[in-house]
C-alpha cells in the first residue's frame, strides 16, 4: 500500500505541475537568462547525426527544443593514443561548409570563413539562446580506450588537461587561426566508460583508474578555472553500483564537478535473452534478474556514497530497446518473457528512436508503479519512454530534490520535441 500511495503521488504531482507550470512572460524571459534555472535540462547532440540521420543543429532550434534546454553536450571528443584531446571528426566539427537550408540563421558558411561545421552552428544557436551552455563531451563507449593511459601519472594528467583546455575552450583548432573556435564550449563533460571496469572491447583498464580519475578531475578543474572561472565540468556516471565502486571516488569527484549525469537507461537490453525494462524509474519486484536495476536504486547508491542530491542529474532515453521472437502464454504482455534475439531497428538491431517507436503498431502497456511503458505486438517487445513517463521522471526529480535531467540523444526525439517538452513542463 505504501508503494502504491507513493507512486500515485508521483503521478499526481506530475499532472499538477504540468497543469500549473506555465510561466508569465516575465518569468519566461528570466528563465532564458543564465542563473535562472534551478534544474539542469541537458541533451546530447551527436556529431555524426549530420550524416545518415540528417539531423543538424538547426533542428534543435526548429523543433523548439533549444529554448527548453539549459545544456547541450556535444558527443564526442576523443582522448588520443598520445594522451591528448583530439577531434573524432574534424570535418563535421569545423571544416564542413553548412548550406543555408541547414544553418541555424539561414546563412550559409562562406568558403573563406575559418570556423564552419557543427561548432559554428552551435555558436549561432547560443547567440539565439544566451542562457544555453554547450559542453564538449569526451570519450563515450567507443572513445574511452586510452583514458587510463592518459591519466596514469601527474605529468600525463597535466598534459591531457592542458590539451583539452587548449583545443575546446581556447578554441585552438588544427588548421585554423589561433582561437578560431573560442566561445563555442562553456565547459567539458567527461564520459569515460568505464574507469576500473569493462567497457568497450580493447579499452585499457587498471585498478588505479579510480584514484587517477579523481586526480585528473581535480587537475582539469584547476586548469579550466584558470582559463575561465565560469567554465563548467561535469561527468557521466554508470547505473550499476559495482561500476561506481570500481571506478569512482564518488564524494571526492562530486566535490570537483558542477553536476554529474547518471545512466538511467540500458538497464536491460538485447544482450539478455529475455525482455525487460530498459529505463524503469522504480525497482520492479517482479524482475527475475539477480540484480534489479532502476533509476531510483542508482540515485540511492550515489547518495549513500556521498553524492549531493542537487548535483545528481538523471539520464533519460529518447530511444528504446527491442526483442523479437517474444512469445507468451494466453494474454501475456511480453514482459520478462524469453526472446529469440534483437528486433530489427532502423539504425541497429535492438534499438529504435522514440520518433519511430511512437508510430509502431501493437498494444502499449503502462506500469505507474515502476515508471515504465512498453509495446508488445505478439512477437516484438519494445521498452521505451514516452512523454507520460518523462512527466513521472521529472516529478521524481523535483520530489527528490535532484539536479535535473539529461537526454540521450536529442536527434531521437520527434520533430515537436515531445520528450524534451514533457521534461521542461515540470523542470522549470
């Protein structure tokens, strides 16, 4: 009964806040200026979205999302084998001439202008939204191979921090005039996946990664503040307590960070042979897995390790995980049922964008007790978040006194920014 009442309250608060959170014109103007946002509303913009996905910085503006965000994390910058910050794709970042129809302000890049590409578009977007901050996110799943080497010694940590500040904050981009990229980034987001524990195959991993990460965060913070005292430093943290303990001195790291985002998704996926919730807000007692993950459990794990609530930002997905060959007896809803493999997806098997999932046929189920929804058509099972789930998660963030939300990734939201708008309706 206590659990039922608690979650009914969450829904009631979400509905009530959504109904009353329409600000006056003066309030709306204040929210657009720096320092007026209690809650962080972060979204990742993926560098490679300009290719097959045909998603551009301009789309963040035309969808209405830009006005509802406090931060954009640009994914990703790389830590190279030499232990320095480098670009994953200089062509996308600053070399590509953006045509008028893809430009934030409708003006095409000139052939002779130094800064082009996504970085110039982000600069234009910031000009339209002075309260919006853009952070360079370093690493990611496929870009964390050399992090361990790059923070191994004091000299290495100093070198890496200096190169990151020089490249992304001072804007000294290879092949361009000095400082050509200045003013694009307001800080750095560290996305090392994962210190001290397995990430992508081939990553360098050491037991001392945990302490070295703390030392690097302190050194990077020192150098960033020496250059710009207002620059922000954030990090992306894992959902699993075992990975927190293997790689992060939580209290010490949070002391150095403006805030940290915790992975609130990929809790279950097609690496498992049965279906499950990929981003459940609350723990499902029916989950047959030996470890029962939830956003709430990850938050509790961070707080118990010394993280201040106001600095914890919850990751939310704009995509879903899907299984195929899911069969249940009778009128089963497909949850925790065996599957034969990953369901087909537009970009990769087992994964699909919200904007495409919302159009899929099948019956949709909702569980307010866990903060979840899913789609099951008798064969395919998809776990994903819709605007109602986002409202519940946003209400949870407010009720718990947390720092805000982070979405991976903005290109997966629909053309009306429905998920972004749902979060914004509560977290402002």
